[in-house]
C-alpha cells in the first residue's frame, strides 16, 4: 500500500501494540490541531492510507494532534464510499 501521510512517530509507537481491525490495517480516529476530527481513518505500517469520504487525505502529518484506535470498520477497499462522494461533489 502506498504511504499517503506518515503518522507522527509518537502515535505509531502507541498503535504498534494494539489489535488490528483487519489483516494489516487499523481504523483510528484522528483529531487535528485545528479541532477537526475524522472517525474512520485507515492506517497501515505507520501510514494513513485512507480517510472515509475523501479521495485524498485532507490533512498533513504536522496537523495531527491525536490518534486513537476505534475499529469503526467499513469496506474501504471497495471504494464505493469515496466514489459516491466524488460524484456528488462534481455534480
């Protein structure tokens, strides 16, 4: 999987010893320094690889204030959620 945004190392260490949501990935909540939060963020091997409802990661590693494991699962690999939001945004 392509690393889109690196997770700050202090959070990677925190996630390493926790259970995976699925094989090779975890679903976490991310809170940003500006107060925005994202409840379904897929991480793998120290990287944020997808945010539910977004075609691109809507923040940078430096924006991250906290990361917490929540296992709020969705089938992110089928891409239907992202495609439907992309279509409605362009309509």
